[in-house]
C-alpha cells in the first residue's frame, strides 16, 4: 500500500511493504529512489521512554484512506500545512491492528509524537493552524479536543449536552474553514442529529508576520531533497491567531549539486547490494545500438538516470548522465527467423509470412537474403525494408529448409528453420486381402487421398491386440494365428486431422482361390463403388452355389475394385470331412475347385443384373498355377500374385474414382431397388431418380 503522497512535499511518499511475511512502513524523500523505516517516538503520552531500535523495531502506519467521505482517513496531510502529518498506527516489529494509537509529525516524517493511545478522527482547521480530534468509538460521546500547537497540547471541549453516537465529521468547504459539523444520533432508533460548531470565537486576532517562522525541509539532517533546498514559512506553535483565506504557503528554494542519491537505475539495470546499478540478466546493453545507422549517434546509458522531477545541477551529473556515441560498425549478430504465427507448420497454397530480426549490427547497411527452400529466394537491401515480413506461397507438400542470411562489409550470419507444409487429408483406404492363410505374413497398405499430405503417422490396430503398431510408412506386414474373422483398423494422423478405415479379413488354414471374369456387358453397369461390389459379390456367390451345389460355408466371393470388372472366389474345406488334416483338406479343395471351374468353363454360372441384362461368369485364365496355393512350395508366390492383382485393382479404382464420372449410377440405383426381388422386376423411373440421389451421397461417404 502506497500513500498518494504527503501533501505539500514533492517527492515524499509513505508505503507499507511486505518483508518476511511482516508489513512494515517505509518513507522516501526522492520518489522511491531510497526507502527507510520510520523512527518510533522516544516517549509515550505519559512521558515514559519507548525502547524501539531500528531496524528491529519501528513505527508503522495505517495508510489506507477511508472510503467514508464523512470521516477523516487513517492518514492526513494538507498542502497549506507542509510537514504536518497525522496518522494512526502502532509501534513494534510490524504493523498490527491492535494497540493502535495516533501519531503526528511536524517535520515531514523525520520525528513522530504520540498524541492519543486510541483511534481518533482528526480535522484540519484554519489551513492547518489548528487540529480537531474526536474519538472513534461505538459509545456515545459529548467531547472533542482542540490543539493550536501541532498536537503538542490538547484542550477538551463539550459540543453537546446529551451524549451522541457520532456517525461522521465534516468540515466546511475550503482549507481555511473554522466551522465543522458533527452528525449522529442520540439512540439507535432516533433520527440523525446535526451539531454545527463555529471555532471563530476562540480566536481574537489575525496572524501577523511575527507569528510565522522559517522551517527547513530535510531528511534526517540532509537539506537537499529532490535536488533543491526548500525553506517554508509556517505558523509558530505558540501563536494563537487566525491565518484566514488570504494566507498562502511561502517557500524559497535553491538548487543543489547532484550526488549519486539523485540518480536511480536506468531501464534494464538493477541495484546491487553494493549500491551500484548493473545490467539485469535479461538485458543486453549492446542491443540499444542495433537500430543505429553508421554515421549517426546514439545515447549510451551509464546505467543511471536522474530521478523524475529532480532539479539538481552540476555535481556528478556528467558522470551519471547518458553519453552520446557514434554508431558502431559491426558485423550482423543475433539474426532471428520466425513465422508471423510463431509456428513451424503451414497449409499448402496459403500465404506464409516470415519475419527477420537482427539483434546487433548496422541494420541499414546489412542486406538480407531469404531462401524459401523451394527454389525461390529474395534479397533485400537492409533489415528495415522487411520489417512487415515477407510473404510466400508453397505449391507442394513437404518439409522445407528456410534460411535467412544477413551480410555487410564486416561479415555475415545465417539462421534457418524447417517448415512443414501440409494439406488437408480427405480420404484413406485400407488395402487388405479378403482371405489370409493362418500364420502366413500378410501385407496391409493404407492409400491416402491426396497421396501427399505432409508428415503422416499411421496407427495400426490389428486383431485383438491391445497396443497399436505405429509407423511412418503406409504399409505393414502381420500374421494371424487364429482362424476366423479378424478386424484390422488403420488410423492416419496428418496435422490436426485423423481419419481411419477398417477391413475384415477371413483367416483360414487351407483354401483355394481363383479369379473370375465376366461378360463385357457388366462393365457398362459397374459404378465401381464399395456398396455395388458388395451386393454383386453376394449375387455371384449365390449363382455359384446354385450352379455347383457347394456349401454356403465353403465359398467366399469378393468383387475387386476397378475396371474391367474382376472378382475372386475362395474355397474353404469342410472340416467335418477333412478332420483338419492337410492331405484330406488339399484333396477336398482340389475336388471343389474342379467342380467350380467345370461349371464356369461350361458357362453354367449366370445371373440377371437387371431385366434384359444377363451376365455370364467365367474363370479367368491368367496363369496355369492357382493364385493361392497352401502347399509349402507355392504359397508365397501365390499370395504375392494375389496381392499384385489387388493392388492393381485398387490403383484402377483410385484413378477411376477421382478422374472419371460414374456411368452406372442409374443402373445401380435401379439394382438397389430391385435387390430384394432378386433383380427381376423393373423399377419405377420416378423412384429411380430419388434413389439415385441417395446413392450419390452414400458413395461420397463410403467410396473408399
């Protein structure tokens, strides 16, 4: 807490400061340059000695100004009574709220006297020529005290016949008032009572020149405060006269020679225990000349500056005042390169603003070369020419090394940053085999759209594993130890975006597979979307079962992405017949393969896509060897061929999906409507158009 300032004394303040969890009152005579504790009175009201030795014991004051306009605050001073300070406080090692007394100083806080041992409200009369005190108490009172000698002696007066609960005290407007008003109530239930007191009858004459004396303002004997000596004319304590409205404070002053006490630490400097001002840990004095131009001058601080409003002259002023120096010629040092956002990421196609700062060196004669790392660079004649930054747009995703080089005739300095330019990830697709061999390695691939989005992290959740596999590559190899359906999920993290895709893989010990081809009319109606392929896979599977009599649990069919339309069927052994033995399973699968291939070669497998569109299913003859063989000699190459076909189909799918329109929307929309009737009845044209719109939205969401 800092007092707004002692009225009439420039540069003097009182403050309460927390030190070692104790609140102590300090005083300054030079606007806070130096602070000291208050010396407690040597005697109490009764004349008994007070043993209080600095710095262990001192006087502490309540500096909070009262929020109640009807009562005086805890501390009071007036411009018309320079040097007189009245305050409530306590004596001891710290400020307390107990044992509060009232103290007065007649010499601007150098020495203090105790005037009351309880709390009193005080009012200045006749521009400080008299002091009126009234007790702060919840009890009714009828007396007040008046002093004409700055609180040395007090006279007791009765202001009412009936004791009054005092609520507040008001003085008439103006410092020269001799009239005061006390308001309160006789009882807690009565209305307010106003008592107006006129003190003019106490004074019988006006003050003359002989009633005044000179008073030298000082700080423990030091007469030079704020660079000047000040001498005031004030009323003698023994004079009992009225100063009146025409009185004004008379003061004469003379300048003093400057001393070290007239200077405080400059910006960036701190005062050490030895009293010297040295640079703070965060401040580098050399930075003051970084904007200096060769041939010009700048002010170099000595670490000190004169206290504000201090009027001292000569003396040590030359030693402590900042000196003007020629701007130094130096090589660039402390070059900084940052983005305006303060980040190391940027979005493809947007403006990136680069800022360049130079701590030391002649900025006006230091050229700056900014290389954006993508084959483009700019050179500026000086640092100040790019104070607002340089904008640049990157046209490709990647990590770019951006460098800034500052150079002048004395040397150069280079600084760099690595900027990650990314774009928004829109889709991902997990490429995985439809069927996998137990304990055989399977390759999983995540395909991104767009394919280049910047730094990407892949998180793979495989089967029932509780911990994911994290990679920076878009593919991973894994094995499945259990038969059945295993789920694989991949999450792709790019910038603030995370997308995922999930696939189910049928894991079996033994199986046979073969690619399927179709009559060319199927391609004319293939929209190449996931939902269409799933539905057609069911239709093909049902057609194969009807044509061959193979059990439902032994046949899986998937339509591959891309054009021309291709599919693959997988034969699984009947575990009841083969008893899980390899020889029986292999023979059983060979028999089933011959049955299915025979039906396919005889054109016995057909299905109706829509009325008038009959599709024939063939066995694709890509090679003499089966695509997947569970024998030890061929399983690896067979799986490789299968994955190659899948990846080829996926590539065709991606190109088709994003580069051409879908010709079969209307056909597939009709097929969706006809699916429950096994694709045999024609669709209503109006319903087809409605369903077509629905399917377009579904494909946009589920196209991968």
